[in-house]
């Protein structure tokens, strides 16, 4: 097992070293998020499975604190209200669980931070489509080349890896933490 552990650690380290070329996209996403928060708007997060958990994690970093004590910033995970999600899935479709929330809760000036390791999740794509229609800026966090999200979002951060979803998600949470740190520093420096 030790050999396998070393292999996993090596794979993860290799992926982290591939983040440098993503710096311009991460910077663009940070700028969008900072502008949104400074203007008094909110960042909505959406994803499925592990990406749903990451959505909640990142929203909590904004509402609570990341590294510094400060006023809360408006972050909303669209993955947490089981009553909304199950009602929409039952009455409409599972593909609409996020787009209905974007339509009901979002407004121009907000940002939708959409996470999908494949970039092809139908419910994420519909949420992006609805956000664009409403004038909400979109950030897509993907892997595997970006899938359909690559052409749909205002800012794509694509983990350059076509392997295991777990490795992609590990890098995605690192990107999320980088963004939280940049947003927090920028908001506190005003």
C-alpha cells in the first residue's frame, strides 16, 4: 500500500505543478468575484456530488471567514436546500434544480460559480444558460478539457487532466481556496 500511496502523492503533486498556466484564468475569476462582492452582489455556487460539497465549502468560506476575521461576504450554495431541489426535480426535472434557483434568487451583478469535473452536467449547463440570460456572470471549474462548459461560461478554469475525477476535484478545491484568499485580501484592502 505504501507504494500506491507514493504513486497517488506523486500524481497529485504533478497536477498541482500544472496550475501555473491557469494563473490568468484564476486571476480573471478572482477579478469577477471581487467586483461582484464589492458591488454588494452575491456569488452562487453549484455542483453535483463532491462538487456539491465543494460548493458548500466555498460558500462557507465567504460567509464565515477564510483566513481573516472580517464581515461576511455574500456566498450561496445552491446545493443545500433539499426541499427546493427535490420539489424542482419532482415537478420539473433534475436538470432544472440549479437553473430554477438561479432564476429565483439571482440578479444581474451576481456571479455563478459552476463546478463540473466533466463540464457536461446537464443541470449545471442549464444553470449557466439561465445565468447568462439574466446577465449573471459565470465561472466554470472543470477538468477533462472543459466539456460543453468550455464554450458556455465567461471564465473557464479547466484542470488540465483527463484522468480520475478525484485528482481533478483535489485541484479544484485548491483553486477555490486561492480564489477565496484573493477575494478576502482584496475586500479587506478597501
